[in-house]
C-alpha cells in the first residue's frame, strides 16, 4: 500500500485524471472478467474509424471524478474482478499509474486498453506490476500506420508496445494480453490484416482478435459495410486463425 494511502491523505494524483465516463459493470471489455470500465479523455491519434470520437480531444475536461470510481469499487468488493482503463488513450495521462496502483491496493485486478502510442509508459506499468491484462490495438502494417491513425511516426511506437508485452510474458511477468486488429471495407486495415496478424504471431503474441469496425460513435464519413464484406471478413478470420493461436476471436460488427 502506498504511503499516501497509509496516512489517509484525501488527494491523490489519480484525482487529476480527465475521465469521460464510467461503466459500473461490463462483461465485454476484458474476456472472461466482470469489470468496471473507466473511459479516459484524450488521444494523440485520430483514427478515422474510431467509435469514441468524442474522447479524442485532449482539452475536453473530465465528466467523472476519480472519487466516483473509488466509491464504486468500495461497494463492489467481491462482485467485480477488476477495472479496465480505456479511452481515448488511457496511457496519455500521467496520473494513470497512480490510479492503477490505487485499484490494486483495493484488491482489484487492472486491465488496460491501449493503441500503443506510449511504449515507455506501458513498460513502466508492466515493470511495476500495475497491470494484469492488456488489450493492444495493432492497426496495420508499419508502412501504412500514419494513414490510419492520422499522425506521423506512429508505427514504431505501436509495434514497440507489442514487444514490451511479448518480452514481459517471456520473462514470466504474469501479463496476459490480447492483440486486436479492426478492419474497414476497402481500406488498408483490411488489406493488411492477415499479414499484420502473421507478424504479430511471429513477434510472439498468442492471443488475437479480428474485429469489424462499427459505425456507432464515429464520424460516419466511411462505410462499415459493403457487398460481400461479411464473407470477406470470415475469410480473413479463417486465414488468421490458421496461423495458430492459443486463443483467437472473431468479432463481427
């Protein structure tokens, strides 16, 4: 337990988090776990198919106080397995490590959704034992990354984050993680999906998910479906599954 908690100090750096929303109970944000999900405001990337477009702006103030999360967890001991920190991009905020430490101090597991733009912060959480499971988005092959996320020099960071997780698992750090790729019809995300999955597998990841983009919450400036799209995704899923994973999941829209 941290020193500030021992002394009963009311203010914690976690209180500075910009939190956009809180789902008290979720069965879908961490496979096989019942969790509370905390949505962080702000993301450095601008993926055109993002279904949380409202969470991208970094200057939007938070709508939920961290103390609401504390109160919820105090009531849900024995009911929830853990907390998933998501976004936006949860790792964007410096106070996230303090929030994760507080969740662990309360006896809950910590899950994290990230697109991988901050491999150094991810490594810090892993090394400090502050995260139990990570859902990592790998969006495309490195040569197409900037076009997908709308920012330069993005690929190296995302793929380095993958390596952070692979290395941690290899060292027996107890970090479970799922890599997922979201595909959009007629886009490089779909063209790259099978080869990206192959490279993820070659890097050492063993849990993977292919998921169709959804229209809800996006800009609506692109199609999430097309003639034959479901069949194309099923073919992609079959090719990816054949690479050989400990666990593979296909998530249609």
